[in-house]
C-alpha cells in the first residue's frame, strides 16, 4: 500500500508537472504568437516612420543645400553676368559633385536657360533653349508667387528671398525631386527690380542612389523606388506624392521581422523535457541578457561621457585629438587629405553677460546643430571647450574648395540665433590648417590652426584665414610677450608710467595723461599697442590696469597734479569689482576722486552689460571724471556719450593734424567743440604739434590742449618741476 501510495504520489507529481508543462506550453505558444505579431508590426511601423522622416529630410536637405549657394551676393553678380565658369564651379557641376544633385538649371526672367549641368558636366546651350517642359509649371508658379510678394516694390530681394518651391514631379517619365529658388543677394547693395530675378533649379533623381542614402542609416533591406505599390507580406513601402497628392513612386523594402525569426530559431526544440529545459535556460539567458545589456548601457554611457561634451552632444577635445591623430596617420599611408578648422565664436561672452549663462548654453547647442548639418558624414566636428569648436575635413582638397566651404561656414554661423532669452547675434572666426602643407604631428597642426584663428580675429573677426608660416611667428611673438609680461608684472620694476601734460589756453598744466611704457620688453622697447592687446587676450589686463592706476595716482599726488587721466580697458569695466578696486587705489595713494579721470577709447566695443553700467555709475558718483578718447573715430559717436554719461571728450589727433587744409576738417572739429559746449562737456584737443594747429583751436574756442608742441611725456620725477615752470610762465 505504501508503494502504491508512493506510486500514486509520484504519478500525481508527474501528472501535475505534465499538466503544468502543457498549460505553460499552450500559454507560452499563444502569448508567443501574439508577441511575434506585435513585434513584427511594431518593427514595420518603426521602419515606416523612419522612411517617412528620411524622405522628408532629403526634401529639406535639397532645399537647404540650394539656398546655401543661391543666397549670396557673388552668386547674383556672376549669374547676372552669365559667367559660365563661375556657375560651373559654385552652383552647377560643383553642387553635383559635392552634394550629389543630378541636374542644375539657371533660368532667366525671360524663361530661357542661362546655364545647365547634367551628368556632372556643363551643357552647351543652344539659342532660345528652355527648361524641360515638365519643369516649366514650377518656375511659372514661383514667379507668380514672387510677383505677388514684391508688388509695388522697387527692390524685390527681401520679399522673395524666402520664397521657393520644393516638389516631387515626373521628368521625362521619371520621378524626381525639384527645388526652385530665386538667386538673391545677402546685402542691400545689389537691388533687383521685381520680375528680373534669375531662378535656380536643383533636381535630385528618386533612384537607387537616393534609396540607398535613405535606407542605409535605418538598415532597410533591399530598398528601392518602384512605381507599383507593395503587395503581400514580403514588402512594405511609403509613397512619394506630387503637389496634387498623386503618387509618383513608392520607396519599397523588405521588412525586418524579428518576431518571425525568433519563432524559426525555436522550432528545433523538441520534447516536453527539452522544452522545459530550454525554457529554464531561456529564462536564465534572458536574465543574463538583461544584466549584460544594463552593463553594456552603463559602459556605453561612460564611454560616451568620456568622449563627448554633454552640453553640445559633440565629441570632446580628447576624442577629437584621437581622431585627428588617426586621420593624420592614415593620410601619411595614402589616405584622404586632412584639413583642420579651429573655430571660435565672436562676442560670445557678451551673450553670457547680457542674456545669462543659460542663453550661452542654448547658443552653444544651436551652434553644434548648425555645424553638424554643415559637415559631411565623413568629417568630425567637436567642442573643444568654452566657445571653441574644431572640425576635421577628410578628402577636401584644393584651396579654392576649402575657402568656399569655410566662407559658407562663417556665413552660416553668423546668422541670428533665436534663444529663449531673445535673439542673439554672434559671428565666428575660423583658422584653417591644411595638414599636408604643414607636416609634423597633431600638436603642430593644432598650433597652426590656432595661429590662423588668431590672425582671423586680429583681422576683424567673422572671417576665416588659411595658415601661412608667418602666422606661426606672430603667435610665437605673442606667446613671448605674454610670458615676459607676466614676469614684468611680478617683478614690478620693468614697466614704467610716463605722464604727458595737458594745458589750458593760458599755458597752465591742468592735468596729465598716464602712459604705460615697457622699455625692457622681449624685443626692446615694446609699444602699448603690442602688449596691451596681449594682456586683454590672456587675462592680464586687470593686473596691468591696477598697476598703472596705482603708479599714476601716486605720481599725481607727489607732483601735485590737479588731475591725472588713466586709460581703462572695456574688460576691466566688465569686472564686478572694478569700481571697488579704483576706490582701493585712491584710498591707498591719497588721491581725491575729483582729481582722477578715467579714459574710455571709442575704438573698443563697450558692451551694455550690467557690470559696465554699474561701474561707470558708481565711479562717477564719487566725483571721478569719465572721458571718451579718440572721439568720432569709432562707430558709436554720440551713443557712448549718451549711454555712459561721459564728462569729457577728446578730439583725436587724426582731426587735429588736418586743421587748416581746407578739406572740411575744420568744420568737423568746430562741430565737436559746439557739441561739447551744448552738452556741457569738457573738450580736449589731442596731438597738438604745431603752433598753427594751436592757434586755429584757440580761435575755435578750444581751451584744453595735449600734444608735443606743449609738452612731451615725462617721468613722474620731472612732472612737479614741469608743472611749476609752466604755471610760473603763464603767470
């Protein structure tokens, strides 16, 4: 009986296991079938969404690539002139070889072709030749839109610059994508009368090449364009329609069916015991797979963060340098040529100061997006830190091609940015180093690109410069000046302050301007123009400015000067602590605030930041005088006088030197003196070097003078005696 019970119990266990296993098998089979269908349907839906997005992206790409080449002063000039060679290099064959467009047409306002390029060759046009008949309706429709937009205008440029047509049509029975845009200027110096605009047409065939470009990122299998819709379960597709909604062609491909593949892989499993074992193994493998995926994700995230900038979503400096080393090594072994671009945003700090750091971060992200769109998939773009970016161009040979690319890059980065805090306007300076011309390792190429960038900034910013050997000498000299200046500020005995007296009409010294001198610079006596600019770039201007201010105030106290004038940099004014630093120096030297004049130069841009305005307000409130040097030589003129509550304006020596020549300078200077009197400003004439200039200024009513005729810069020790002698002579 015990044995029977044991057998029954075992049978129950076996039966329970069998029943449970069968139930589980049926349930798993049912759920598996439903899951397979759901997985396959989801995969097909994802592929359809991807294909739709990529087709839309291809449409937008054609339009954007066309606008890069047609919204351009030079494009308008050369197409108007019918310069076939230029059109071939810039908006014709070049667009086919660089962007992959299949046909290019330029059409005049009379409907006749001015230029055509097919199969990467310029077509020889016959007299009176027109567009293919299938494309005529597009140009007619655009011209109708342009006529409506520019009705009543003398210049249609602004009205039509954003107009264009982008459609899929049939051309000679084949489906193509066509973009039509007017050729317009980016400035107002090339007006166009409505109805005289040239049109540019770019044609992209909906063929195997485009199908491959669309399908490659999403791995769409056997993708192709076909006029017939997909049928059955072995093919899916997305239609490409014309403007009327008619289907021109289908993008078809073989769908990925991960669910069905999984079922096929499970078919060899046989037997309930094997299924149970495979089920248990599958569970264990699944758990292991999940843990492995989590580990892989963590590893991938760590690797991504180590090699990418989290703000811009671009490779960081470390990844960039590794890529550059590999590209240079490959080039030496016969690979594609390497060109390095070093990019620095202009006026980025002003965005942080005026709109806030959040706006600066948003600007960095938008710049990164523009850079990614501008470069090819084979190129590398990275954020190197702050507002610095780097680009590695592979296989872009020829100085003309590189220059054209860089010009477009500068233009694209200089367009306005729409931020949450407001619209931002920044530019970009680009330094270009062609590796094959330089030789050497990564450090050499980077250094040369930085040297070219430095030249671009020094030449006025918002431009690009290709590296030349003399740029390296300039960068080296700048480094030498920076190193020597740091040592000079530490020793405090290499720099000097000279004082140039300022006289009134009676010949009395009423003030003196403090002038920094560096007689022991790296190349002997170094001019302030050479070392002050370096001090501003490397962050030494605050220490240098404080040193000059203290020596000037101490010299004024020792000489008994009525007032001393000291130049300050816009970078000093941006510092939150500048006003406090000035008051500290005054307290230390014992000079009353009423005897200090701070000079701003109109050649520099004073940003309207909060710190600048607060510093000037606080300093002026203590009795310190604010003067505007080099008046009327910059771009602001009265703006600084109004915005920064200027007390004194100084007529630049370039005007004084032309007095009496009858070229209109006398009237300009007289107007400045009248302006000063009308606004209650003191006016000082700089650069008075002849008695004739002095007499003319006296006749105009000028009462304060500075220049070599009256007094040259002297050391602080001679200033007191000079002041006493001048005042005795005037008495």
